[in-house]
C-alpha cells in the first residue's frame, strides 16, 4: 500500500476520496485512480492521454524537459556511440546488456530467422507496384500470423520469445522486399555472413547481377538510426500495440496494428513529411514566407519534424542524427547539399523565432533522419517503413512486458457522452 495519498474533493456534494500515489524509480509520481468510478461514479477525462500513465514499465525512460532518453537505464548517447543494433535489441528485450556469449547466441539466432516463408513472397503480388510501402508492410506483417502458427500461444514464454526473434529478424527482409517489389527488382535472400544492418542494405540495394559490398560509414549511419528509433516508451504506436495485445491478439497482429498507427504524419510519417516540406519550400529565400504561413496556421501548415508531445527541449535523438547526417553527406561527397543547407537554415530561423520558443518546439528525430535516408538513395515513401523496422524491437518488448504483467487488463477507455439522449424511432414516411 502506498504511503502517499491524493485527496480529491468535489463541489457537488460527493464525499472526498483518497487515492494512492506511487513513485517510480525516476520521473513523476502517479495517482492511482482505478477505483475512482467505483467510489464516486465518475470517470477521469483525458483525451490524448496528456496526464495518464497507462502501465508500469521498466524498458524506456524519457525526461522531455531535460531531453533525456534511456533504454533500460543506459543513455541513448552511450548506446548510439558504442553499441550495434542487435546489442540494443537484446538490451531492450532482456533488460541487461549481453555478455560476449549471449551476444553471439542472440546474433546467431536472429540471423537464422531472417528468411521468410517462400509463400509469403507471393503475397506481395496482390499489391499494386505503386502501393505505399506502409500499406504493404501492414498487410504482410499481419499475414505472418498465418504463416507461423506453431508458436502463437501467447501464454507460453518460449512462444513469445520465438515470435520476438521472428519479428526482429524478418522485418528487414520484409521491408527490403517491399522496396524491391516497388522497383520491379527480384527479391534478395538474406546472407548469413552479413551483419543485421549490412544484410538489410544488401537486400535493399544488392542485385543478383553484381557483387555488393557494405560501406562502413553508411552501415554505421543506418545502425545509429535504428538504435535511435528502437523504442520510445508509450507513444501512439506502442500504445496501439499494447491495446491490441491487451485483448490477447497474436503478436504479429499487434505489430501490424502498431505499423498502421506509426504511419500517420503526426507520428512516424513525419520523416516523409519533412522531405515533402523541404521540397515545397524549395529554396532558402522562401523560408520566411513558409514560417509566416506556419505561424498563421495557414491551411494547417506546420513545421514538420518540429515539436514533440514529450520533449519540450531538443530531442536527444535529433542531435545524434544531425551528426550522422554530416558524416553521411561527407562520405558521399554531398557536403554542399542544397537540402541540408535548407534544413539547417530552416532550423536556425525556427529556433530563433518567438512562436517556436514560446511553444517549446525543437527539432525531433525525424527532422534529420529523412535527409540521411535521401542521401543513402532510399525513396521518401520508404522512410516510415524503416522506422517501423527499428521500432519493432520496442513494440515486441513492450508487448512481452504487457503479457507478463499481472496488472494488465483489456484496455477499455470510457467516454464523456455528449450525443442525443433517448428518443423514439420515427418511421421513414413520417420523417421531414
Ligand atoms: N509546427 C508549428 N506549430 C506547431 C508544431 C509544428 N510542428 N507542433 C506544435 N505546434 C503548435 C500547435 O499548433 C500549438 O499551437 P497553439 O498553442 O497556438 O494552439 C502548440 O504548438 C502546441 O501543440 P500541440 O499540438 O498541443 O502539441 P502536441 O504535443 O499535441 O503535438 C506533435 C505534438 C503531434 C508531435 C506536433 O508537434 C506535430 O504535429 N509536429 C509535427 C509532426 C512531427 O514532426 N511529428 C513527429 C513526432 S516525433 C515521432 O513521432 C517520431
């Protein structure tokens, strides 16, 4: 029982009620209002979950005011600097960094799950070649549950683990197949001698016609982007995965739901939207007119890649990705790139403008990730799909945490009903 209590008093005669307050290891306390309805007949009202903690979690911690992001207690800067993606995936899934033997076993297991069922490749043919990669990804990942029946008992920890391996291992293959399908090129089978990221780039850019060699600078850039996107506590898509998971749905269905949620331009779709916005602005000289439109909310114009529900300071991931962006542009000899010049000029104007300062709007991770992808030759429509590939690790870890949580119940919010009250049916002939 909690020692700290919150007392809620009412002006309508309802007696005051006490609620327990819990403290996490770090971060704001929470008031446990689960008994509010039983005690008072009232609900809380919190559209957009502005003040609602939906679960206990020990995976990812964010302090939005200070610009801090940690996976399992490790600052994102240290992981981005020192780890590879699979090491971070192991950490997110298991809670601890692996030792050398554990790392080898994990890498081997993921590597050996990278092929997809051959019949899954026929599934792609049902889509038009110009289908959006996220539409294909939602469908194909959802379809995985029809291919891997053997380990779908969500109450068996071993089945949950196998599904986690399958999802982390197969997402790069499926994402690359999505790209190849859109290009009309043959699908490339994974190669076990390549690392996770090299394999993804090979399946994206390799062809059967010639030898493909990994470029360490570009591999490292994608490795970093995947690490930075691997988890982000209870954001919209993760909450979608948890909500779907709370019904007992299988993990492939839950991740497909998460992918659908990520697609929106207010969430993972922002990296694509940033590039479209930069294209639309076209030149540094057009920045003032664009900023004016944003400030006047003209036609819902927004500075895409800016602002975040939680970060009210510089997104720590944006800083790291900005550095990666410069490395990639230097490697590809694109240093005087017009796009980066435009992005940096836009960032500078926004950071000095009162509208953005007052609203604490800073660049988020997506402001620079799109520029890196573009430099790598990845088409804009694939950006969010790569985000989904990375976030699959976080989603599956959050799903596993949910299923193992004895406090978890089916997610079922209530509402403040403001529609018509009871009225009698009027036959069609008598309606005006
Ligand atoms: N450009 C211009 N104005 C903005 C922006 C922006 N990018 N973001 C917020 N604002 C303004 C709002 O219009 C609002 O202004 P007002 O007070 O005059 O009404 C104020 O800032 C507060 O904004 P909210 O919408 O209340 O902030 P919220 O926390 O709900 O939204 C969100 C956060 C959705 C990320 C928003 O900032 C946004 O849409 N940004 C652009 C899209 C984007 O980059 N999304 C990526 C998020 S990171 C990720 O998912 C990986």
